[in-house]
C-alpha cells in the first residue's frame, strides 16, 4: 500500500515545477531529484520546491545544505516533514 504523504509530495513536485510530461506515480520514492537527467531539476527548481514545501507543510527548511539533503529524494522529503512540527505549533 502506498504512503499518502509520498503521493502528496509527488503531486506537489509535479505541479510546482510544472513537469508536464511527468505523472506523480512516475517519480520513484528513492530516485535523486536534483541533478537527475530524468527530471532535470536545477537549483532554481530546488528553491521553488523548498518554498512550496514550507508553505504546504508549515515547516522551515533552514540553509542550502539542509535543503540539498532534504531534496535528495521523495523519501528524504517525507522523512524531513515527519521529523518536524509545523512552524507555529
């Protein structure tokens, strides 16, 4: 059974980054997102994704090192979200 958080994250990735030729279910849980030839995400995409994640989940992703690690894959994004209470909580 698939994790609803993973599907929510994949959908957010597709819509935020306007990946017209990618469906959420096409994104593997553990495939690298940044620098991957399959998805072609760059540093601007990473920034857009961090902002969308912060807004959607009410978390704060601090510095570039933290965001680089968090955006390794859908699995690492999910782990980060689960490890943090929303800001203001």
